[in-house]
C-alpha cells in the first residue's frame, strides 16, 4: 500500500515537472487563465533529457494551432518536424529541422489539402522551391517570408524622418538629446500599430518619437506564403541639438 502511494506521489511530481501550460493574451502577453486567452501552450519535457521539449499551441477552440520540437528548449533549437494547422483543423505547414537548421522540406497546404509550396533546404540553406495555386497549377516562385517595407511612393524612410522629426521645445530648453529606440508593428494592411518605447531618453523626446512613428504612411505589409502578415520592427531615432 505504501509503495503504491509512493509511486503515485512520484508520478504526480514528475507530471508537474514535465508538463506546463501557459496562457497568452494580446501581443503574446502571458495571462492568468484560459477564459481570456487568444492562444495557450502546453510543453512536455522528455523524461530522460529535459532540454528536449515538445511544445504545442492551441486556438481558444482547443483545436491545435502549431507543434514544435526542440533539442534544446532554453536556447530555442528546433529538431524534428514542426507543424502548423488552420484554425478549422486542416494542416497548413510542415518543416523539418536538424539541430536548429532547416534540413529537408518546408511544405505548405491550401485548406483543401492541395500542396501550396515545397521548399527544399540543406543545412539551413534554401536550395530550390515550387509554389502552386489552389487548383494545383504551378506558379511563378515567390519567397516564403517577405519583409514589410516602407512605401517608397512617399520617398525613403530616412527622408521621411528627416522631414517630419520635430525637436520638442521643452527638450531644447532642457538641453535634452540622445537616442530613443522605438518599436512598432506593421499590421496586415500596412498600418502602424502597437508603438512602444524600448530605450527612453526623456518624456518629451519619447513622445516625439511615438508621434513621428504613428504619423508614418502605411507600409507595404510583410507576407508569409503569399499572404499579408504582421511584422514588428525596432529602430533608433537620434535627437541631437
């Protein structure tokens, strides 16, 4: 009886150690409970090597969202096949890693199950790829990831900053200068959202940095597998008297 009870207690302790659930709200902020979560993650550690981790994200509906396998979780080194699903349950993407590097096929799928893309990698380097429309017809190739870019119809980003940066009178009076590092997200439609100060200099310079970034015209949004997606940027604004 005592042996059985001890075994149960050990099993409970191991499960508590080897599995963990985290809930995420807006912008990936960790929150307390599932009720308000936009996604949640369950990680399971290998019983013999806790660096080896299987991580799964879920939609609020409890449908699986993605699965990642790590050979070293703390250093975020992928190893094995990672997968992504549509919210309605269809497989969206598979990609194979070996010690943190893409080492095989990156395959994406339309919701119908038709293959959308096959990219081949070796030791982390892209070798060749093919893309297809929703009917299976081959299309002209385009990169899986395409960064958001400042719309050059409005000139260069450097010119925009030069022409629109306004040195606050308060900062001039107080002889304030320095580098304000600001972060923002280019949304799916190219609009600028979630502007934050990463490295502050003073209240007046921080406010001007935020105003300037928010006043930027829409960017050309990032694309992931041909579809618009969000991308976060960070850059410094130099204030010098």
